[in-house]
C-alpha cells in the first residue's frame, strides 16, 4: 500500500480471518472452484454488472466483465462479479428514472456489505451510469467505470440513422408521410449491434461525463461496443483498479469541484443531454461537493458546440471515436479545462489528452471554429421557475431563442394526449405549449415527455418547432426549443402550477430568463385558490420515492441519500 503501508485490505475482515468466521466467509465461495490462494490477501475487486436482457443496451456486459476479470487476475487481484438492479431506458414504465435512486441504493449497500477492496462499474444505458456512480460515491472505495460503448451507426437505405430520428419518424407517421410497416423495418436497421444509443443522448453524455470527471480510462466514452478495443479498455481497467486499491485512490480523491467543473464544460461543448444536469447534481450531493444549478450557467456560458453529433449536430458516436474520441475534444478545450486534476489512471486530465489528435474537423471543431455558437446548456430563471429550468440551446431553434407567446396549457399528460391533435385546440405557431405535472413527484419519476409533439394541424402547415415548457425531462436524444425541469414542479404548488391558457410567457435565452406577465399579487391569489393534491401512493418503493424525492434543481435524489455512509465494515453475520 502506498498511502499507508500498514493498512489492511478491507476484504481481510472476511477472508483474512481464522476460526469459524474465516471458515464461513471462505468455504461457500470455494463451492465455485476458487483455489485457496485467491483468499491470501489479494485485492478483491467487485465487478458491478448491470447486464440484463431487459436492458439490451447492456446486453453484452457478461462478455465485457470477462475482459475486466482478465485484467484483474493479470494484476494479482481476485475478481468477483455481482449483479445490481439494471435500468432499461426503453422498456421500464413509467420511466427508468423513477428507479435511479433505488438502483443506487442497491449498488451502495451491495458494495458496503461485501468483502470488496475496489469496484469496477459496468455502465451503459442512460440511468445505469448515474445510479452506479451515485451508489459507489456513498461508499467511496477505489472505483473505476467501464462504459459499454455506443452501438454502431444505424444504416437504412443508404442513410445514417440513430435514436434522434425516432422523433422525426414519429412526426412523419402522424403526417402520413411514412407507413407503420416501413417504420418496423427501420427498427432493426437502427439497433443493429451491441451498445447504447449512438447519438449524444443521455447514455453517451454519461459516458463522456465519467471520462471528463476522470472516473474512466481515456477513450472510454466513444469506442463502439462492437469494436474489439472496447474489450481491451475493459481489461486495462481491470489491471488499473488493482493498482488503485494499492494506491488507495478513492472516488473522493478524484471527484473534486475542479473535476465537476470540467464535466460541465465538456457537456456544454459536446451538446450533451439535459439529463446530465440532474445526474451530476445528484452525484455531487453524494460525494459532498457543493454544486449548484447556477454553476452550470457560469461554467457553460461561453462554451460553443464543438462536437458535431446528433441531436445538436449531424454525426454519431462511432464518428467521434474515429475522429479522436473524447481526448481529442478535451485537447481542443485545453485553455478552459482544469488540466491538473487527477484521474483514475493516476495521470492528470492534461497528461491524458497530450497525445490525442483531431482526425476529422467535421466531427470535432474547436472553440474558435465551433459548429454552433449556442452552448449546449443554459439555466433559466424568472417568475415562471423560481428555482430554475433548463434548455439546450444547441438543439433549439435560433428564431425562438427570444420569444413571447400565449400559453396553451395542458394540466397533465393525459390532458395533452386527449387534446393535442383536436381541431378545437386553439393554437398557432407563436403559442407556447405548457405541460404540467410531469415532475419528479407529480408523475413519479419525471418522465421524458418534455419534448412533446407539436399539434397535428401545425405539423401539416410544416411548423417544425415551438417553445414548449414543462416540469418534466426530455430524452437526451430529443431536440427543439424545449424548456425542461421547471422547479418547483407543478405538484409542489409553485408559480408554474397556476399558469393558465392565454398567459403571456417570455423566453429569453440570451438573458437566461423565463417569465410570465402576471403580477406577484395575481400569482399569490391563484396559488391560494388552487388546491395542490400531492400524489398518493399506498406502499412500496414509490411511496418512499414521492415522500423523499428532491426537486430537479437539487438532482432529484432522495433527501436521505445525500452524502455517504462510507466503507465501514459492519458487524459479523454469524
Ligand atoms: Fe439505452 Fe438509449 S435506450 S442508451
Ligand atoms: Mg431516455
């Protein structure tokens, strides 16, 4: 051990014991054919696996885990793979986000309760990354992330396609331009290999986040799942985690405020998902770094879009890898990053990108030659969102960045679905669509419905975008002039909860403001007359969730999960 030569391995509290306890801790492990020498003071490394056939983005993780194991053995460690709750973004109802905090509890308790000295987190599909990182932060032992990698770019009839195209195809079907039968063929063409969504959606943003935070080896973010080099990275990560245990290099040594600042700047430059905000705030809350929603504005303000990737741009994650990967992006940002922060490989961010090269200027630009002057993220405030709201300017329409329009209000998602395509709906393209009660508590879990489709009658007039405002989220693959995460959400009874049809709302992204032309007196009067009915959930996890989830501007973590309980070895089991 380098930090403290005499420090015992955590796992020795199990496997280093004599007598009855040592017997119990070792004997049942040996039924798996494990030789006695494995228990001889070797670093025990957990491989926290989110493999599941219900999380197809992580469907290749059993193989990936084998590559990690090779590395751990090679470096003299003892690998033990264990499953945790896996969150399949596309399958889980009402939204995988409802279970992010639950999965994080599973991860935290699984690590703490077991004889682990270090852990490798296998993350892929959207919520599997933040849930694992959050849980691991609350324990804080040496930890490295291996992402599963993006899918190969979808190919359909000579065109490159990816997840962001779903929203376009959906509109095409509604307008009668595309048959459902053809849509069914596109399914298999889009998802044609192992891996997570191939655009800069939430999964890719999370993979970039962990690399920018220094939690993974360089290049982790972009190597496609199907590329053999993904396995190499997994094996090298296995080697490295054993060394990290010897160096006692923990998450809290890496996750300093400077690392968080880097992640925010990188997310702005790559046009990362708006979900990044919520997840990073939650991670900061676990490790104890005082990060605030306003910090995202301060740090992102002058950072233009330098990654030409969908949904903000045109290319796919595979292209980013061939263009030099995230290290090449980091190198382009060298003047604005904290280059001296340490990462999991023991080197600094600056050292890690030193040899990187930008091989394709159409995929990776530079601060002086961006693809869009608009940044990837802006935090709005004003009397419509007392505690803030989020917009992704790089994926929005320039002509709507400063816009005032009449509110067309939907009280909840059912109301929206019932009326959006009716002739009776009074709406034109200058209106602002408002969707309430899709926040963390109001629609437990805060679903990705914020980029709600436009009214059919406006689509038929070739209207492509409108300002839309909600207390929900949108998929990281979504686009449009969409204001999200309004806090406090409608279910908490703030100003947003009392917006009515016809109220004049003003969005001014340049000035970061979101306001409604109603006096404070009128807002107070409306709030007094409005009964907020909190969601009633009788039992189970969802009951726990609605009673403890915090608002979006705090990361939507549970109040009792903030902070960490550490890696203390608790009492014996027998
Ligand atoms: Fe899993 Fe997009 S659905 S990453
Ligand atoms: Mg999603």
